C-alpha cells in the first residue's frame, strides 16, 4: 500500500510534481534529531557545575548546583562578618558588612559559574569544555549603606560656599567661594563590594565635589554685565523741579546682590540709601518745614511750619535704582507727594510753651566747653509730653566723658526736680557714662532749653531751663 499514487515526473514540470509532504517529513526528522541531541546534553550536563570551576579559590567543579551553593555559602558567609574599615578624607569608620545591607549573591555567582540555567545550551557546552576561575558576587544596598555611613559623611562632607558680590566705596567687591564635597554613596556600594571580593579589611571611599550655586565665573560675569555699569557714573534723579546727582559712593552701599537658583540679582535697600543721601534730599526746594519753638530775646516764639512736596524712601530708592541701572542715560524721575509737616503750627502752639517753670545754672572747666556745647545742642528743644519718660542717653547720646555727663546731667536732674518731675532713674555718674531718666508727671508738655556760655576765666556756665505751662 502506498501513501500516495506514483506519478510520472517530467523535468519541464517540476513545480507541479513536488509535494509539501516531503518538507513536512524532513522538518519532523530534523526536530527529532535536535531534540534527541538536546535531551542527551541535558542528561549529560544537568545541573552540574563545569569541571575545574573555582570561585575565589574555592573548588566547586563537577558539583551539583545544590552542593555548590552549600559550599559557597559556607566559604563566603564569614567574610560578611569580618569588620571592614572604610576611610574618607582621613576619617575612619568600622562596619560589619552583613549588618549594613551587604550580602553574598550565591545564585548570581552560580549562574556565572555554570554559564546559564540547566536547559541552556551554553551551559551544556561549558560542562563539556570545562570551567575556570569565577569571581564571587557581593551586593550592597545603597539605602541601608547610606544610613550606616552617615556618621562618616557628617565628618567629611563640606557645604559649598558661593562667590559673593558686594560694593565697597562705590566699587564692586568679589569674594570668591569654593566647592564643597560629599560622600559618594552610590560608588561606596561598589567600593565595599570590591573590598569583599578582594578579601581586604579596608576600603577608601570616594568624595564627590559639590559645586557652589554661584561660582567665580558667574559672579564675574554679573559684575561686568550689571554692577560695574550701574556704578560707572552718577544716577541723575528728577525730584519736583530739581535734578539731583547721586554719586556711586552714595548709592553704592545701598545696592544689594542676592542669589537664587544660581543666579545673581541686584536690588537696593531704601533705608540704607536714605541714610547716605539724606543731606542731598534736604537740598530739594519746596520740602515741608516743621513748626518750631525758638527763643527771641529770652522768650519762646513759634515759627510756623508749612506743607511741601517730598519723595518717600521707597519712591526715592526706586528712582535711584532705575537711574543707576539705566545703561544709556542714568536718569529717572521720582514721584513726589504733598505732605504736611511732622509738627504743624497748630501743634507747636498747642504745646503752650509760655512760661519758665524752672532753671538751674552750673559751672564746668572751660576745657570741656566744646563737648558740653555739643551735648547741650542735642538736648536743646527737647519736648517731653505728659506721662512720657525722658532718657538722657536716648536724647543726648551716651556720654563717654565724666565732664560732659556730670555737669549737664546734674543740671538736668536739678531742673527736673525743681519742675516737680518724677525722677525714675538717677545712677551715680561714672567715666563710662550712665543714663539719667525722669517722667513728666504734669498735665502739660515740657520744653527743655540748654546752653553753655563763658562765665569766668577757666570756667563755663551750664544752663538748663524747663519751659511749659505752670501747674495751678
């Protein structure tokens, strides 16, 4: 019996005479052949470790995978219990690898030694050819190891310091910073594993540089691009009808350079600018004038105040900064507002400074007249409101000389006592200076008048008067 009827084959009609069944049988025979060879290879190799295989000197050749695993675990587990000293920047820390997330990966080591799994043809071929020396695989958990290395990191790490930019005398000043350093924990895991591989008792960890947010190049570029042009010439600001030229040494100290996100930014401090330019602002015409109490022929007179226009600190700083950073003209205009004086004429008259309440005159050596006159000018025209406490140090300043505080302070005390004020503090006078304080216990403001004048050869007269409204 035939599987198919015999057919006559003609050479000129071969495609039509071939049958797909020939190909099918051929493939089946081929698969069976390879399957047999593969099965024989598996039976011969199985889970056997190739002959002559060693792991760091430990012989495991021709053992089964299970037997080799037991041998390797016993051989290398002890390494994980041995102390390992890690060093960085001259600092040391002793670790027990097993307790700090370091382990011996026996399965990965066996995979490397066997060349693959049991059914891997490469493994079968390697069993036939024989193995060789294989390195054990140690693994370190970076997270656990980082926690163990924190004491060492705290001692060796240094924060970076940014380069700073400031102004000094109207000129830019660059203070170079420097890079920091940190413990390179990711590479530390590899370093510890390598030390265990080489069976070393110590390992040197690497320090990684930490660049500062602002380096010298960034600061230098900022100075040449922004700060130097701003300080190159005066800032011209129009205030009302006047043009004020603010020199760099006046507005320079108020410039502030800050950094954020690695970038430098220029700004201005209104309060600092105002302190450095107060005298210049006082020259602007049309400013408000406070009412004052002055003495004419020995009697108090109220000089009227008046309203005027002025620019506040914020507006002044905004205009100066705009002019300084305007690279072409260095010119800006400040917004002004009409304001009333701090002390109006009505306020000054309401003080009722009409009568002398008390007076005292003392004497001092003429050589102290200069210092006494300065202190007297600071004290003169001081108004102490009802219930308010007067402080000599706050009003006159801390006197550093016994000759200044003693006669003028004593005169103030005596005048206050005669005016029936409540003395709240009167320490002994010493060369380093102390404070004199009293409280106005009357119902009316008190005006203090003080002056120093020549009296006799070698002596000066110190006069302190209290003026106000007599209490009935």
